C-alpha cells in the first residue's frame, strides 16, 4: 500500500542553494525529504487512546532500491504535469539528484521555468514553505524484518505513545515540497492508513496475549492435547501429568487458571470499550463533515 509520510519541517532543511556565479539568481533547491532515526508526526490523529510515531531505521532503503527507482519531485504529492519539478531515474537525463547519506537521503533540483516552479522558488526564498515529505511502500506484512511496533512508557494528551519502526522499504515513488506537513497528516486521505496502523497494533497485541496465555498454561502444567490414534489404548493408564499432584498443587493450578481467565475477560472488555469509543469518534467526524458540506 502506497503511503505518505511527513517529518518535522526543521529536519527537512529545505532551502535555496547559493548561486554558483556571483550576480546570478539561484533556481536550485535542496533538502532532506527522507530522514532516518527521526520521529514523524502522529500517524493516528483520530485514535482515542494512542499516538503512533514512525521511525525510519537506517538501512531501510537500500542503494539497490534507490538505483532502480523512478522518483518525481512535485508539489504536495500532486504529479499533474504543472506540479512536476524534477525527476530521478538514475540516468544521465536526471533533473533531480538523490544522494544516500548515513542519516537520510538528500535531494537537489534546479527548478524549471514554469509558473508553479517560479511561485515555489519565491515562497521558499521568503521562508513561507520549508516542509518536505515522501511517498513509499514498506514491507508491513513482515513483522520481524519489515515493520514492527513498540509500546513506550510515554503518555501524551492522555494517549499511550507507540513507535512504528520501518526496517525495510520496498518502493519509493516521489519526494514532495509541502505547504503544511502537520496539517496534511490529518487529511482525509491519510485516514485509511491511520486505521490500518491501528489494526496492525491490535493484531500484535492479540499475538502477545495468545503467547502469554500459552506460557501461563505451560507454567500451570497444562495437559498436552495430543492423543494416540486409538483413544482406548491408554484409558486405564494413569495420567503422568496428574501423578503425584497434591491437593495444594491442584488448588493452586485451578486458582491460576481462574485468574488467567478473568484477566482475559477484562482485556476483551477493555478492547470492546475502546472499539466503541473509536466508532463513536468516527461517526461524529462523519456527521461533522456532512454538516460542513
């Protein structure tokens, strides 16, 4: 799934390059649309109980991927002809330069003599525009080597902070000069991505709960579910798991099982409440949008 990411404007360092000859007016801009190790803006602005920031891990973009990519520099991720400012295809005709660094990817482009490019240059000179972002695709299905989620101990605005670690990017599509990164991240176009991230976190929590329950069963001496082909063969044989179990041991095991069951029910109740709150927020947003329209 193609995704768009906006990083803090101060990390982009979008600016005009100094002219090579004195007296000339520069049309060359440079910046860093892809930064490793820096938190993005909040990816889940609609969530009622968590904030998710993304971190691109060093090495998530390989040199081989960069060399075979076709990357457009545009305005606000709009690739209409009038918004195209440059292009990188790893060829002699490139008008956009992309350079891999240890902490990100730098871009440099001499803007064309088009109306939109002229307006963009003027706005960058004035300091009205200083943000950049990029569009990409990651290996989100690989939860070990592609994308992983980390729950932190931080809380912001009453919401738990999570980190989305991107370890492998599989597609790079465009880099963009954007007018307002923080606002763009909350646009309707990113809501589907936000919900997909929430779903991925819920699936990870489910896997962790199942692993914890399995560990509790093993710790409590749970019986192996495997049986021989003939269920009558061992009908009269004593169960080795029960051999030597005292009343105290059995009572402790049963108590642990009851506590684990109650804990699971409480988790399920909390998840149900959280989903109801998210649904209520979603309905409210739709009603507001319809009212505005």
